[in-house]
C-alpha cells in the first residue's frame, strides 16, 4: 500500500514538476535574495552579526511563506486529484485562503512546544501510548483506544478538564482504485466497522 502511494507521489511530481517547483520557489527565491543581500552588505562590519541576521531573516521568511507553500501545494494536489486544472496562480490563491489557519496553527504548536506542553509528535496513536507507557508524558487519544490498551500498557485514563472536541477520521484512496473490487470491499468493510463502533452509543441514547 505504501509502495502505491510512493509511486503515485512520484508520478504527480514528474507530471507537474514545473508547478511544484514554482510554488517552492515562492519561499526560497525571495528568502535567499534577502539573506544574501544582508550577508553581502553586513559582512564587512561583523561576520558573526551578519550570520545571526541571515539566520533570523531565514526563519522569518520560512515562518511567513512556509505555510503558504504548504497550503498552495496541498490545494494544487487536491485539484489534480479531482481532475480539475491546477495552475500556479490558482494554487497560490487557494493557499492564501488557507494561509491564516496554517500560520496560526504553527504558532500555537511552536508555543506549546516551547512551553513544554508538547514534547514530541508521533505518526499514530499506538506509538503515542507506547511512549507514554515508558515515560512521564501525557497523550490525548480516543476513548475507545485507551479503554482497549490501558490495562495491557498499565496506563490510567483521566477525563480532561476541557472539551477535546470531535475526533474525525477520514479515509483516502487513489482515484484509480475507485472501481477496483478489492478496494471497494476494503472501503466497505472499514465503513461498516466504523459505523458499528457507534451503535452502542446510539442505542444508549
């Protein structure tokens, strides 16, 4: 499955290399021009100061333009997957619309990391629980998962003092597998399993 995803990723990159390159240059080209300008004109005064300035400017450029590139790239990929035309301008427009949310999210995460409230980011809930079981960290995970693994991992479930919100899970699959019998069977099985997990709660209501 991961091999299919990688193959599709490389195909998208090869077919739309010019588009993704232009989007990436939106960050690095102006940023490097500013950094080189500072290095050139400040190097004669103080080399250490010039390096510090260049580093700060680089961080600032990445912090401002980085979310835009991420949002624009994701918007372009989404249009391509839907079979819609994806242009550089349209991708940037879509990226600008999503930029505030990504920018704020990065600031919040950075503040939480600096404050020590977020120690690390893991790819899944299972890894998070195993790390918590071996350390003094705390993890937010779905209640059904902690109910199933709390005893085997010797963990204690605590109700948070704030509303964690709704945990939404999404299923993605390649467009070419839309009518594949095996993919249809697997997607149907996953949907039925997900609906079955909510049945006890619905009956209780």
